[in-house]
C-alpha cells in the first residue's frame, strides 16, 4: 500500500510544473525511505560548517561513551575522560537520519496519498474517505516544530523554539496543541538515543527533517536551543485560532515578527496533512496529496470554489468539485484579503517561489527567540534520504 502511495506521490511531483534553482532537499542513499525522492538533481552537500574547529575533535568524542545526557556531558575514551562532548554537523546528521528512519518505518503513513489518482487523472473523481494515514508523523512533526516556535512574542522576547516548554502543562494542554503528544512521544526514542541533544533542538530539527523527507525544500538548521522549565510556559492564546480572519492572522504573525509575505508562505504548509475532529474539531485535508510538500494549497485556494460545509462542526469550507477537501476560515482569509492574496496568487503559479520563500520563513520560524552563538551562515543543510 505504501509503495502504491509512493508511486502516486512520484507521479504527482512529476506533474508539478516547476523546477528551479531553489531545489528540494538533497537526498542521501544511506537507507531506503518511502518518501518522495523525486525532483532529483538536487544540490547535495552541506552549508558551511558550524564551528570548523569543532569538527576535528568531533570524531574522537563520537567514539566515546556518553555517561550523562545534556549539555556538558563527559565522554570517555579507553576509560579516560575526554572532556565535554561537542556535537558536530555529522552528529546532527545522525539525529536527522534516525528521525528519517523512524518515519520511514511507519509503513502506513502515506497510505492515503491518492494525489493524481483520483481527481487529477479521472474524469469522475473518486470520493475518498480520508483516514489518519493521510496525516501521520511527518506532518504532525511539522506542526510540533511550528507550535513550539510560534509562541514567540518579539516585544517581550518570550516564547519561541528556545525551551520546548510544551513538554509541560499548562502549555501541553492548550487547545491549539491538541494531538501533539503523538509527535512528542514519537521523538522520545531519538532523544534517548542521542541524549546530548536538547528537546528544543530535536523538535525543530525533526520539523526540518519532515519537510525535506516529504519532498519539500532544504531547511538549513543550526543548533543552540536550550530546554527551559515549566516556569517558561507561554500563556494560552499565542497560536492562531482557525475560526478567525485576516486581522487575527496579522496580529499573531506580526507579533512573531513576520510580514504578510512570510505569513502566507508559512501557512502554505497546509499542503500537508489534515485536520482531525478529535484534535481541532476541523476535519479533512487541504489537498489531494497531503503527504507531498507542494504549492497545491495555494492552487486550490485560487482555482477551486469553496462552499461552507453543512455539518455539525466548526465552520469550515469544502471544495465544490469533490466535497472531499477542506479549508478553514483562516485559510480562506488569505484570498479574501487583497494583500495576502497577492502572495497566494504568486505561489499558486510559481512553485519555486513558494519553495524558496517557505524555506526562508520556516528557518526564521524555527529560530525565533534563540540566542545563537553561531551565525546564520553556520547553518547545516542535512542530506535527505533517497
Ligand atoms: C493562521 C495560521 C494557522 C492556523 C489557524 C492553523 C490551524 C491548524 C489546524 C486547526 C490544524 C488541524 C489540527 C488537527 O486537527 O490535527 C492544522 C494542521 C496543520 N498545520 Fe496549521 N495552522 C496555521 C498555520 C500553520 C503553519 C504556519 C504551519 C507550518 C509552518 C502549519 C502546519 C500544519 C500542519 C503540517 C498540519 C497538519 C497536521 C497533521 O496532519 O497532523 N500550520 N493547522
């Protein structure tokens, strides 16, 4: 089933027009993965090395045995203490690979990707019942990285990805975070295997990994986040409420420091996954290929007619052609508001522009509130899997 879905995903990507200088994530062949390895000829390799001095010692430390987790952990080589473990780019690539491997092990995850098979290639669209398989760990990892970072308030410098405070109540119980325990739990074995990484670095790295593994753009990433305790939990209400309109979107995204263009680009992540009645109350996916990163969310926003769904749930909209997709009020606000719509139109036509601008905005999102010692040019570009 998964392989059928993979073929569908490949066909979908082949049918997606754009190719450009801004490439999807480069892929390595260290292990086979079920994700979309299309849009080949991607640039390979890493961005500039973070702290080149660190790299030389990293190999030695990596041979050592960790005796304690977290920053400052001491490593032992042949019984001799060798000083604090300083992870290198290669160590973080190992974390990336482990997340990608666990995602690949999810045999059912892309079961529901019916991309081109139904509406695009059949005259009569087949109605499809969307299931949990339409959104699984990949998409929920993207949502975790976003919710961990999107609490940032630029005025007070509070919230953001530096802290991983969603580990604690009350933040874990905030309505907006419903369903994210699945993602946090999914990453715990990775944390156990690499105890030196902080939760906040791990969650953001996993979000970057999920985007790349779903055929999205490269997401350059750098470490440096520290976990905080319960006292740093953010107040409820910082994440957007999908029942609202354009003013609310601007209130929330401007508070984080984004402009219109960046806000629209970020919300384009709704090409992925779906809403669940038992999490947000909303139901369904935004497009026909919820396991492939694409500009389909924008194309459908512009080209499809969206009618209010008649159902016993929150106000949401459904596509006229198949009645299988959905948009939430905040999604439709992107075409109702003139300034937002300029970007929606652009992204609907130009997948390359979307990939590039999404990547830049997502990198910025994942770094909100982090007092990095490193420079932006020190970011790593991880190799994605084949
Ligand atoms: C106005 C802004 C936004 C609102 C109101 C919003 C709201 C929501 C809601 C209600 C869901 C459904 C959750 C569920 O029931 O499982 C959802 C899912 C999702 N959101 Fe957003 N979101 C916004 C922006 C973003 C951004 C900026 C990103 C990432 C950059 C993002 C990524 C996702 C993903 C990947 C899912 C699917 C999760 C899954 O399949 O489990 N969203 N969003």
